[in-house]
């Protein structure tokens, strides 16, 4: 019986050691990547940022006015639209990727654009994914603000459109959080960009697809290392936004 | 104010699209290929040589053979480079592709756990080994994704007279994934798997897996390249694509393929026109 | 001064007159014109001041900009008004960090800056302490002196006596009487008003 306990403990420690080694390898790999200023890594990170930022800008340009309009206007079917919008927040990325692929494929309706397997396709896929998020959440935020400001703004003579824009500006910090959430969702997804981008070396390879590739090659430390870099990047952006919000809060109340 | 912002954005997007089209003017072709060629690192080795000579950017989309052939059929690629000769020839007959050529071969191997529950280690008889694995109900990880490797695997089961579907859910595990992911699963489960040597050599998570069966003639794996039929898809870059195909089967391209080695071991054996 | 028990409809009446609510039946008529055009010459201050996330000065300017004045005009007028209500030194502070009393003064300033013919006030001092209430009453008187007609509601009968010229007494959604302030507290016309003053009718 004593032997069993010893063996079990030893096995346990062995597995712990393997985990630690893997994580240790991963951190070492991550550090080597960053410290070495690996050119390829820099390209991949830059492309990831470009694609996700473009997608967020596009999604905000569409989603924010949409959310604001639904928040302040009253029309038949409004409740149904709100429910649909909220549901679309949970669109599975891989399904979006498939749909956009079918749309942009040469055999599909927008095939003549020829943008399949390019960063543009990835931007479109990610934008489709996060527009509902931005629209639904900004709709909620602006509607809550509308409830508070409604009478006063109307009393001062603001028209619907002008009031909506005032509300957007006034809730800008909450909206910034929403935009960041959208960015996080875009930067983290791999299904859609893999399908419409094709993970082409040097052209459409982003952090998430690179991680998927390295995993499939069995290079787990490198994959984990890339993952750490990705998480670090997203955290950095969020920290930046938190600082901006803090400064602005102090200034504007 | 919001209107101005939206207008500015539209202009910016238009600018991006314009730049993108300009970039596209730079000579490039899209090649749909398999995960085995991509993961092995072959393209990273030979494409720079091709680009230096011809100035053409080759963009490889690595999918399973089935998906790559479909991509070619839809016209989303210019050239297709896969390893399922039977299917390739059928599709050429159907008119989806033209100008098919053999390019290179490598071989498949069966990898399995060091513990070797089916006792097939060191064997040169893949059909017999498959029978033993089925009989022992030893865990087997299949790609299950209509890839060239998967097609080869199914042919071997057929030749062995075994229907692996009977083991579905117990010893026969279909991952529906690429070669690397399947090997990861096999390593994690201690299962046998059929893989191409190229992927195996460059695979970094071998864990307790080792080569069980190799050297059987029936494990021969032929790669072929073909052009997407420009008659079916007018936009196909047939000149640039043909240039790539011609280079692959030329002495220069064949040498580049033969020169690719991992740890001194050659992965792919050129056999164009042989 | 609109007086009446809770639920009598005082707020509803003011909002109808100001155009914030649309009547289900009947019409609101101002000097013979329809309500839509007339809001320009009115302003309203609510029980809780609603300030935008910007400086005090910017909040006042916001109302003026909506009225179509130029940026410079708006600034000058806004600074003037802030001076009169005693908030000039806080002009650049964020409005939302100011105290309740300061915000309500700001709300009055914002309304006054528009130069309205009529100013509606919905229980403007209900949430304020006595000293802040005093400040507000002083400002209301100043606005009244400058020519704006004030229509306000309050639950503070003392305040009604201090500030009001005429009492409109409401009960159960109907206007019960319209009496000059002195006579109202001495000899109200309706029995409901009498009960109300005696403190027997806090709710409708």
C-alpha cells in the first residue's frame, strides 16, 4: 500500500512537472519571440491589429447609428428587432465565416470582387460578427440615457436626430467600453478568419490562425507563446482605454 | 457631425479597397494545397526560389485535399496541388481542371504508441497491420475529413477487408481535422494513425508515438498539380499559374523539392514525367 | 403656482402645456397658435436637474446653440447668466460633479438664458436643503422680475405664499379654482382646497 501512495504521488508530481515545463517552455518561447523582435511575428501582430481595428471601425460606423436610432425611435416591430439584435450577438464565428465565404467565393454573388483569401475578406467577416454586439449594447446604453435625458432635451428643443447625437457623445465612455468589447471579440476569433482568409503565409496569417497552425504542427510551446503575446496585446489595449476613461471621468464627471 | 464622420469613413474604406486592388496587380497566384505540404515546411523552402526566378507571389491556402479541390472547382484558386490522383483525374475528365502533372511522392507511415497494443511494430505489411489493429480493437485516430490521407486510409481498410465504421465510437476515432490535429489527438490518446512522412518529420508533439509500419509499396503517396480550367473561370491567372506548374515539373523545381530536408532526411521525392 | 395633493395632475398639466405630452383629446392653444411652434418661447426645469457630461458653461451653451445662436453669442450670454446666478467661478467645472443646489441653479440659468416667455418649474426645490432653497427662490424672483411668466408647482405652502401671485388649485385631475394668493389661503373657494390647506388632503 505504501508503494502505491509513493507511485501515485510521484506520477502526480511528474504530470505537474510536465505542465510546468510546457508553460515554462511557452513563456520562454513567448519571451524569445518578443525579445528577438522576430520580423515574421511583427508582421503577424501588425496584420492582426489592422484587420481587427478596421473591422471595429466598420462595425461601429454601422452599429452605433443603428443602435442609437432603435434607442430613440418608436416604430412597429421594434421589440422584435431588439430581440433579434440581441440574439445575433451570439452568432457562431465559424458560421459567419462560412456564410461570408459563400458570399465572396467566385461561385458566389460577390465573386467578381475577388477579395476571398485577402485581409479585406477578414475585415468583412469580423465586422459582420461584431456589428450586432455594438448595435445591441449601444442601443441599451443609449436607451437608458434617453430615459434620463428625454424630457430635458425635448424641453430645450432638441430634435430626435440631434438628441440622439448628443446622447451618443454624452455616453461616450460607456460606448468606448462597448467598442473595446467588440475589438476583443474580433481579435480573439479564429473560425471566420481562417475560412475567408485561408491563413496564407505573409498575407492573411493573423495571431489566432498562426496559433491554430502551430498547434496543428505540434509546436505547442510556440503556439502558447503566441497566445501569451495575443493576450498581452489585448490587455494592453484595455489598460490604455481604462486610463483614458479615468482621466476623462475626472475631467467631465 | 455623424454624417461627416460616416462620409469620411466611406472615403477611407474606398481608399483601402483601391490600395488593395493596386496590391493585387502585383503578380500573384492562389494555390490551394494540402495541410501536409504546408505543415511540412516544403512551401517555405521552394516558393522563395520560384519568386526569385519569376517574381510571382505564390499564395498558398492550405486546406484538406477535398476542400482544396472544391476551392479549385469554384474558381477561388488558380492552381491546385494535392495528393489524391484518382479524384484529380476524375475532375480533369469532368473539365474542372486542366494540365494535370505528377510532381512528387512521399510515403505514408503508420505511427502508434510505443506500447504497441496491436503488435505491429517494425512490420512492412500495412494491410496485415490494419487487420491486426482492427482485431485488437486498438485505438486508431482517423482524419475523417475527405483529405488525400483519409482517402488513402480508407483504401487500405478496404484492401484489408475491414469496415472501420463498425469501430466508430469505440476504437476507431474520426477527428475530422487536419493531419497535425489528428496526430495531436493520437498522441494524447495513445492511438495509431496513418500520416505522411513529411508531416511526421516536422511534427513537434510526438509524445509517446513512434513509427510502427513503413516501407510498404502500398503506402506510396503521389502528389499532383493542375490548373483550374480557365474555360470555366475566366478570371483564372492561367499564364502565371501555368508558369508555376511548369517550374514545379522542371529540373529546377524538382531539384528544389529534393533539396528540402529536415534533419538531413528528405521528405518528398520528385517524380514528374517519370 | 399650481397646488394640489399628490396625484392631482400638476406635473401632467405642465408637461401638456409645455408640449412634452400629447393630449389624448382636446387641444393646447397659445395665443391662438398651435403648440408645436411655441416651445421656443418656453423653458422648463425639473425636480432633478439633468446635466450633460460637460462643463457648466457648456451645458448652458447647449441650450442656446439649439436656439440657433452663434458660438460667440452663446458664450457671452451663458457667462452673463452664470454670473447672475452666482456660478461664474464654476463655469468650467464638470456639471455633474456639482452639488444638487448648484446643479439646480445651473438648470435655471440654462433655462433663463433662452429668454423664455414662460418658465415651467416642477417642484424645483423639493430635493434641496433650506439654504439652497433660498438661493433658488431668489433666482426665481429675479427671472420673474426680468419679465418671464413663471408657472411652478410646489408642496411647500410657505414657498407658495412667498413666491406666488396666483394659485391654480387642482384635484383629481381637474382645475378646481384659480385665485390670487392672498385670498386663497384665507378664503379658498372650493372645499377640497380648504381641506388641502388644513393638511387633511396630502393625496388624491
